C-alpha cells in the first residue's frame, strides 16, 4: 500500500525540514571530521583507493516500473 495523504503532508511539513537541518549541521562539521579521520582517503576522487568489489555489467539488468510491483522479498528477512 500507499500512505494516506495526511501522513505524507505531515511528514513533509515537520519531519523533512528537521532532517534537512540535521544533515546541514552534520555537513558543516564534515571538513573538521575528515581532517582528523584519514584525510587522504578519497575513493570518490581516487578510484584506485576503492576496496569494494566491482559489479560486472553482465550482472546488471534493466528494470521497468511495472515489474517493480512484483518483486519477491520473502527471503530477505532470513
């Protein structure tokens, strides 16, 4: 299901602005935090620093919106 419109409106008016303020405050503190925590590690700038496994393009598939309604997630909670 979908959420009632009043729930979406309430979240949009109160929760979302509070979350954005927290994200903004955290962003202001990031330069100092990064200076103290491995400042040279920037895999978004230097891809050779990335230690995560790569995903083969052959493993990816195009998903169409109508197929997203029928996703089987029964095995995810195990």
